[in-house]
């Protein structure tokens, strides 16, 4: 597992850090988890990759058939 901090998640997704936090709290984006007993929170890169794949699939579904 690769743990990503919010800056790395922002770079990978092209989302603003504030959007990542808001969407995580709203349940629209994977939730972070604490790393050990520190105040550091991270995301599992596999969860981010899965979310990106789901977003891509949703886009393809909404495109409809090619003409």
C-alpha cells in the first residue's frame, strides 16, 4: 500500500486540497485515515486510483453511443 498525503492526492487528481477535504467529508471521495497516533492523515493510493477509474467510467456512460 502506498500512503498519500493531501498534497499528493491533489496532484494525482488535479483537485484542490479544500475540495478533497470537503468531498471526503460529504462521502463523495475516499476518506483518509490516521497514520499511527500522529495527527497525520493519509489516503490509500489504491482507493484514489479506484475512484479515478469510477469517474472515468461514469463519464463514458454519460457520453452515449458514438455516431
